[in-house]
C-alpha cells in the first residue's frame, strides 16, 4: 500500500504503482514513475505477468523546451507522458532517473514538481520509484521543501514520520542541499547551479561522453543578433575582453564563482620564510577568472583533456583548461576548470 504524505500526495514502490496501474484506483489519478527507464515496459520487465494498457501523450527531450538544461545531453529523454491503466483513466509521467550518487536530479526537479502540483489539483498523485526509498523520497522531499518552505533536514524528517525507511542517496542529498541554497528552486543563473553543471559535465566527460558545443555557453563575442536570447540577460553586461585585440571573451554571467582558499601559503606549506607568518591570510585575490565552457573554445570542443585557451580572433593565449581541475592562486581547487588569466584581459561594459 502507498503511504499518504499529504492530502492527495502518496508515495510508494513499484509494487504499489503496479497495483494502481493494473487495477485502477478510486483515489489516485496521476502516477509519477522514477525508474531507470521511463517506458511502461519496465513493469513487464520486472514481472512478465504484468500488462498495463497505455496511450502515449508526448515525449519531451532535453533542449526541446529551452536550452537552459545544459547539464543534460541534448536529445536525452526528459520525460514521457501517457494515459494508462483501466480505460486509460490514469495520467502517468515516466522520468528516467537512476538511483546513483552521480545522477543528475536537479535538472529533473522542475518537471517532477510541476506534475505533482497538477496531479494534486486534478485528483491525487502517487510518486514511486523501485524500492520507495531513494528516488521517490528525494523528489517528495524537494516538493515539501518548496511548497512548505522547509529546510532539507526538516522536510526529510517530516517524510520519515510517514515512512522511516526513506533514505535518498548521498548524491541526491547533496543536490537537495543546493536546491535549498538556491531558495527552493533550480536557478540556472545561480553560481551554485553553474558549479553543479560543471561538475556534471566533468563527470560525463570522464565517463567517455563526447561533449559538443551545444552544451557550451553562447559566444559573447558574436554580434548580439547571432546569440540565442537565453544567452543574454539585461541591457548591459560586465564584459571581459582580450587585452591584445579587444574581442569579448566572457561576460559576468559566464563566470563560475568559487570560495577563496588560503592563498599562496597552501602551495608552499613546507617552506619557512624566516618564520614570518603575519601575511598568511592577506593578498588572497584570485589571479584568474574561471568560466563555463564557451563556444569559442575550439580546443575544448576538439576533445583534449587539457590545453591552452587562446583568443579565437588573435590567438593570444588567455589561459588554460583542464577537465581534472586547476588550483586557483587563492588555493581553491576548481574541477573542471576553464581558466582565464586576469592579466590577459580588460574589463568593460557592453
């Protein structure tokens, strides 16, 4: 039997969902399936005796509803929507989500939470995964955080009062912490999200996925009418130009911020400088900017693990990139890193 979390909101495992989808329900009108495959065939693969009638409504792929989901590979299935069950009275959304710590949960949250909202307005919604422990618990925890303005800790504790076995994996918990930091929303312009996106891209690269320029940020040096509208925010921007030829190489919104480390002292901890430690925490200004990968970075697109970043116009060296990371002069380790030296650029407004 599914657990009742809130009025018109239930959660459970694949067994509870199969029961509803096979026999129908006087209560449940919507089913959110969080399984490694979005296809209804997952149920018959789990138990060959299960047959669930369905009628496809639509399938939505990453990039089809706006290119902001750049953490997801373009063309990757975001969700499928179908009528299902007896007389096709249920609405089922299938979201392909693995229960692994490196899985991207954040980029699926908006569609999941919107579906739950819609389901509760029209009837009742059952949220389920395979075991009813990690994936469904993570999504419902995010829903409670957003709708009730609860901290991650309080939302999870509230859910455990309903079912004490729920336990989202550590990767999901980390992403729910980011969700909380962003104000209970997935803010793709936030430095928090940009750091997360780089982490996802870095993991995909290390797994052997070929990353083409469609996942890179727009080239800010192109004429404004050739840059997609989602790449431009506001009327004026802080711009970073190549000092030699003045071409724009990055805008402020391309910068990925980081927490400063301990400066040069973290590089040469073994050295004794006449026992003078008075300036240990001074002069920590970063000597570089770290940005998201941008479409002018041809050397990155060519697939190298690391290499120089050169101005696409005058070929002047601007910095360096490394998918395994670079340590900033302030001491912080940035992974993956697309580094532009401040000495190679000027700041202006565009």
